């Protein structure tokens, strides 16, 4: 039975059932397209479920001064102006509608006193902006979207007599290859995890919503799903990856016990008043405010503390700087010997909020530390340190439709690139999933409607994909895939981690080359049915090529910006801001043959540039870029230090 | 403080299986899932386990550890003594796929039978106004991570597969309660809670509440109040007279056709 390939035919196939995939699938179905949603895990358990802090949207419920322009500005600053400005614009404009829509679909967010959706403070956001549900916002969002899918299925049951007539979820199903015909997407090939049977989805449109790459690193907040499958599938299908060097290290992961090292400690701890201290008890972040951010951040503890109650007349605490800044500062403190016993720093909320308030606002953090580390966060500080959290780089897409360069291929959510530039602000991912999920669903539906004919899947490609997938099981002898995965994680962590150096990255590339040869020869025991060893072996192929992209791009970019810090090039360079680094696969080469190209960043629209002070823009951009703006020539001496 | 733990793990599939013995290293601070992962990476690469977040947030890693339904990622090894042999088996109520992984599709089928959130048609997105105290109860139920441990534990179906058609289980009776207590929902699911989802089968033993890793008071806050509402509904004289005037003026909402 397992030799036979199960076949389905759909208008749109969405790979990934996280926030972005579900939102895209809902939209495709609302547009009347027969839609499949595919997920490696069970329905409702995708990685989005782990998101804690909230979903950014300038609804202005807590501060009426907030609006899309302010959100746009914050997003561009957070990303150090490397963001695709059009995506940042659409995101800031549409996020409120997407959040309100969720509420109409049954989401129950925390409330303000006047009954609106409550919003909380977060790093890099000027006003309280994150819609939230305690510290389990991702769960609320994924459950709401899951239940919206169910509601649509109930409508279809009435209309067609079959709840799965128009939208069906294929849980615990993994896609291993995209198939094209005539240079366009024609299908997706994979296997059912429970039986191991192969499956082919014939479809003219694929939306990649596969999330991130965190499992290529040793210390990460990400789960096993994050093996960069979508990134690799896109590359192999001929699409391009943008700016893969930007990998966000979240400043606060757990550091102890070892088995939970990397597990996230939500930024809401700091948004709600938690502070960072070194072993000397000092709030060290005050010493690390970079020039570009000085005007917005407090210089004294007194001012910072006043900000929580009176944000209009005080500047924000430096603990709420964008993540890249905080992560690097923690790293410096630890290196200088002022770290905590297990190699992190202290994050303390116990002396800042009453215990019952902590329990109400941060229940799952309390639970997590109590259960996993025997630490009561209402009584004592936590120990935290940087953990690999999010990849800003991803599939290059058209901002308005999510279309990749290969006809019929779309990408959305963490697997897509551009939106967050060199560093993502907290809370901007959940909103990104919703805004661009809807847009990619629409884009895919429109693409399918406009098609004159559907490309056929070449049978040879199907058998080739089946052969590749079966290899690790059929190879009588070879290395253990878990061992190779472990080595890969160490290489990336040690040599292409938070602080990067040319010599180390060159070593990494050599090591990756050797590892690739070994990864191609792994072998696993057991059969096809629910065999995790086999699954790891197949994921490994994706992780290898993604790691190669990260390392190559990181070596190429000779500056420090956002989620890319070079020891040997510590400054941020306006010249490099004009450059996007784009990875693609050599069409005929072996699967590791990544080629890297420089590509100019698109010029920002003048009305958007005018949302910023010229002095601020000059910190990021070259004089030529700003030449067209009023007043650009007179003040050219300012602010370029 | 590393030591070797003796484990008995159920290996097999829908056809047959047995407990297999393993000795696995355990380090300080580890949870059961860490130990299973080490076993997988070193001795049994094909050991089937379902997991995802390793942080008690996704509800994937449900299994029975020494007979007790638990999340493997939230069960610290330190709660057992190093001499103790751990017996790890799949959830008993659901059919086994392989090893510790079960087929939980029953739950997804039940979810689809419950009439969805039904806001008043005239309220547009962005116009909802709800007070925190009015949403607290629904929010408590929405903490559910769908680990299905309560479903696995409830005696109504644990050893009585014949009840599965008539009984939705605690998780989904709680979903009904969540919607009924949602301040902006206008449907009325009281009658179907009793007739289609088997609320009457529940004899409030609270076993579901005991195993819930989210510490949701399923029985006290969802099931018992639902029972009270259903009783109110059944003896509501207006309803008895066949009037259409029910709570909020809505008709009884039928179970979803074709959902089964
Ligand atoms: C601990 C944590 C906390 C976070 N907190 C926040 C927060 O507060 N606010 C915020 O904005 N962001 C937060 N983030 C980031 C945010 O949660 C993620 O970036 C976002 O959820 C990603 O969503 P997605 O839709 O892109 O993918 P995911 O939700 O990760 O879903 C990916 C889906 O793709 C599927 N998939 C992958 N590969 C394949 C394949 N080969 N075949 C089939 N299916 C596949 C997976 O099974 C899964 O269903 C957090 C992240 C973490 C890890
Ligand atoms: S309280 Fe009701 S639902 Fe819960 S376990 Fe007992 S009988 Fe089952
Ligand atoms: S109610 Fe509790 S035990 Fe039941 S599925 Fe939800 S989280 Fe699990
Ligand atoms: S792995 Fe997610 S709850 Fe255990």
C-alpha cells in the first residue's frame, strides 16, 4: 500500500498551518478556491501557538496618538531601514483590520477599561500597541483561525454535504519537493507521517507558510518544525531567498537547566516592567543605548520608571530597545565577567510588580519557570541569555500579493523575506502573518483565476521525488541523522552565531561542505510508518542548504546591522543599506550549490521618507539617496557620526 | 548528578505491541521528553513520539507515565526516584498509530459538530465592546492547549468506545460552555449540549480537571454551570409552551448538519 502514491487535486495548496498559512487558506477558500492546508504537526499545533507577547496593530486603543505612520516608522527603525518599505507600509495600514476581524471570528483578547482590545508595550514600539491575551497570544490566534476553518467547513457541509469539499486540512503531512511544469508550479510532493505513504498534490498554486529555520542552531526558542523546509523548497523550485544573514537572537531565552536552554522568556516581562541586571546588580542597559536611539530612551532609572505611568512626558527604559541591541548588550556583560551563575544575566520582575499582578499578566512565564527551573518569578529573578528566535531573511516576494519569482509560488509569514529588514520588532510577526496571509491567499486565488491552462506534473519528477525521499530508508548503512543534525547546530551556533568573524565563517563554510557529503549518506532503521529518524533525515537536507545560505550571506555583508553583527565590521554602513543579498541555487549544480548575488534595495517613496526627520534618515542613508528631499543639502553635516 | 534511568516503553502499532526495556542517561533538570529524545537519538531512532513546543504550549506530547496521563515535556525527571522504573505508554482512549503516538482524530470530528461562534450580524469588526470581567470565563476555557488528556481520562469514553458517538468529552463540552458564556455570542447550544453532545453522561467526577495541564477548572466552571443552564432551559415554561422567546431571543441552534 505504501508504494502507491496517493493523489489529490486542488486549486490552492497552502504548506503550513500556522497563523500565516491558515489565514491564507481561509482567504483562498473565501475566494471560492478549493484549498488544501498541509502541516507537519497536528492541526492547531503549529509554531504560532508558542507566540506569547502579542500582535502589533496601531488601533490606538490605549494611546490615541498611535496610527499607521507611527507603526511604520517604528518598524523601519527596528529593521534599520533595510525593510521592504512597501511591505512595512501595508503591514502598518492593515494590521488593525486583521485584528478586529479575528475578534469577529471569536478571538477573546484582553480588554481595556472601556471594553476595547487592550494593547501592551513592547520593545521598539512607541506606544502600547500589542493586542494580547495574557502571555498566550499565539494560542488565541491559531485557535481562532482553526475555528474559523471549522466554521467554513460547517458552511460547506450544509452547501455540499461534505465539510471538506472546499477546504481540507492534511495534518501530519510533510512536503519534500515542489514540482513544476513549463516553468510554473504544478504540484507538491510529500508523505503522510502516520503511514509513510507518499502523496502528490496537483495544484497550480502553492503558498509556502512553513515558518523559520531555528533548528539549524544549537540554542533556539524554535521547535523541531523549524528546519527551513519552505526556504529550501523555494530554492529548489527556482525562487530566491533575500538577506538570509539576518537571524534574530532574542535577548531573553532561559539558560538553565540545560534541557530548556533557549526556551523563550517573553518580552512582555520587560514591557510590563521587568528589568535586566548584571551580577553587580546594575541595570546595565543604560550604558548600551546606541546613538541612533538616544532621543527616544531614558538616561536615568528614575525617568525610565516614570515612563510606565506617564509615557507622554518620559522616555522609555532602555530594556525596551530593539532585540538586537539588547541581545548584544547581554552578550557583552557576560563576556566582561558580569554574568549570572549559568552564563546569562538577571531579568527581574519580582521587585517591580506585586505577586498577584505578575500572576495575572504573565501566567505562563510563572508556570514555565516554576515547572521547569524551580524558580518562582514573583520572588526571585530569572536567568536569561540570547537564543536564536526568528529569521528575517526569506523568500523574495511581491509585497502586494506574496508572489515569488516562480509563477504559481507564493510565500508568507516567517518563510518570506523583506518585511522586517535586518531586525523584527516583537509583535510584528503575528500581525505580519495576518496581513500577508490574507494577501497571499488573495494573490494565489487571483493567479489561479487568471490561468488559461493548468500545468501538468511531469511523471518523471514524481518518481524522482519519491526516490529521493525513500533513500535514507533504503541505504543499508550510513550515519545517524540525529548526530549530523547535532553537528550542524554546533557549527552554526559557534561560527555563524550572534557575533560573527570572517575567519570563523570561512571555517563554517568548509565544515558545512564536509557535513553535506555526510548528510547525503545517512541511513535510518525502521519502516515508513511514523518514523522520526526518517523525518529528521529528510529535514536535514533542507537544513543544510539553508545553513549554507546564512553563512554565505553573513560572510558577504561587511557591516553590522540588526540581526547580523560583525566583529570585524562593527559599524552600520549607508552604502550597505542599499544592498540586498540574494541566494539562489545553481540550476544544474548539486543541491548545495548556493550562489549569492547583490541586488539594489528599492527606493522608498518620498511621502514615506517624509515621515522621518531628515537628521534621522541621514544616519541610515547616503546623501545621494536623500538629495531629492527638501532641506537635504543644508544640514548635510549633521548626524552622520 | 547524571544517572541511568530504567524505562519500559510501549512499542508497537495498531496491530500489536509490547513494553520494551531501555536504560537511558538522565541529567540534571531534565524532563521525560528529554530522556525520550536521548533514547531516540542514540538507541531507537524510529521511536515514535509526538511533540512540538517542548514548553507545555502545544499539547502534542500527551502520554501516560506510570499510568498517569501527562505532558512529557512538563514532567520533570526529578519527580521520580532514580531507582524507579518508568513505564511510558500511549494514551489509552485513542487508537495507537505507533509507539507513543495515537490517532486523536475523534477530537477533531467532535470539534466540527459544535455550532461556531455566532455574533450578532449587525456588529461589525472593530465595534465589539466587552468588559474584562465578562470575558474572563471564556478566556479561562480558551487556555486549552488541546492536549486531549481530559478526553483520554474521562471514564465515559476511556473504557467505553460505544459512548463515543453520543459523548463529546470534557474538552468539547467545555467549548460549548465557552461559547455560551461568550458575551457576544447569540446562539443557544443548551439543548444540543444535552441531546447531541451527551452532557448528561457526565457525572461530575472531576477526573478531567485533575489531569488538565492548564489547570482549567473544567468540571466546576464549565460542566456544572452548563448542566444548570440546561436544566433552566428544559424547565423554562415559555420554552415548554413552545414559545420562541428564549435567552436573547434566539432559536435553539441545531447541531451542524453533515458534521458527523
Ligand atoms: C517562543 C516564541 C514566541 C514568540 N512570540 C511572538 C510574539 O509574541 N509576537 C509575535 O509577533 N511573534 C512571536 N513569535 C514569532 C512568531 O510566533 C512566528 O514567527 C510565527 O508564528 C510564524 O508563523 P508562520 O505562520 O510563519 O509559521 P508557523 O506557525 O511556524 O507554522 C509553520 C507551519 O508549516 C508547517 N510546515 C513546515 N514545513 C513543512 C513541510 N515541509 N511540509 C508541510 N508542512 C510544513 C508546520 O508544520 C507548521 O504548520 C514567537 C516565536 C517563538 C518561537
Ligand atoms: S467530570 Fe464529567 S467529563 Fe470530567 S471526567 Fe468526570 S464524567 Fe468525565
Ligand atoms: S481542557 Fe485541559 S486537559 Fe483538556 S484538552 Fe484542554 S488543556 Fe488538555
Ligand atoms: S511538546 Fe508541546 S506540550 Fe509538550
